[in-house]
């Protein structure tokens, strides 16, 4: 996201990717603490953060994780878009030197296109 205060090379929003596994919630807290620690050294700088849930599978555990993250941080800090786990298209794009989001058949590619729309304010 472009920085509103005109600072070149800076941003005003941090995207924190997370997966539904042990330690991920602690990782979110550590990331936020680290960002705050750095920004305390810069007078007058504030930041927003959004959590992106990635590598999501259709399991009860993952569904409960998503609910817990939304309850803890609120919908305004968690992207509506979620990136599902779909290994084959990701690997295929890497081996073929392709771009994943150009794959019109892969659901994970659609997830990334939806995320881009959401980040750009088009969703």
C-alpha cells in the first residue's frame, strides 16, 4: 500500500500471512510486536495490519483456526480472501517458469486474484 505521508519506499500496511498450525498465532503476535518496536523509533508513524490466511485446507481444524483469528483480530484486520492449499498448480507454475495467477483453471490462482482485488480496493 502506498504510504500516505510521502515517504519513498515505505508502506502504511503490513500483510501478515498465517497458516493453521501450531505456533502461527504466536507468530502473528511476534510480528505485530516487532513492527511496533521498530515504529516506536520513528516519530509520528503509524501502521495498519491485515492478516492473510494461507494454505487453507477443508478441515474442521482450519475452519476453527479461521474463526479464532477473526474473533481475536476482528474482520477489519483479516482479509476476506483466503488462499487455499493446492500444491500441484503452485509446483507446476514454478517448474514451467509460469505465473500462478495466470492459471485460469486453478482454484488457488483464483484465490490470489481475489486477494489482489481486495488489496486494491476492488472487492
